[in-house]
C-alpha cells in the first residue's frame, strides 16, 4: 500500500516525493487541528468532571456546611468577609487539604 502511494505522488525523485509527502501530511494535520478537533470537542466528555469526597456532596448527610448554606448559592464569597487582606493567599500552600470553615 505504501509503495503504491509513493508511486502515485507527483514529481520525480526522492526529494520531490519527500517534499510532497511532507506538505500533504502537514495539510492533513492542519485540517484536523483547525477543523475536525474544534468541531468534535463539544461532543466529547472531557469537561464532565465530578470530583467528590465522602460528605462533599451538597445536601448529603455530613456535607460541607458552607455549601449547604442556601445564602451562598450562586454567590462568590467576598474575601474581605474572611478577614484576609489583599496579600494573603486564601488557601494553604503546604498541603492540599482545604481550610476548615
């Protein structure tokens, strides 16, 4: 099959056929990168991520008290209410455990 493709490429000599094959492969990859992949991205479930831990689901028994509060639904907490100034980082850089509320 590859020998048939090599024979059907235009131009004579190894250099011409090699350049032609490089241009064709680049064109096919560009078509996939700019047309096919953007079209298919909404159809793929890459952004459908659910990360939970025991009791981390709102409404579940023993859930997060901050998430179960109906006053916080749809509202971003104000950092001024937490007692942090503009230069404090609101999370720990030493561990991946969330701060207690």
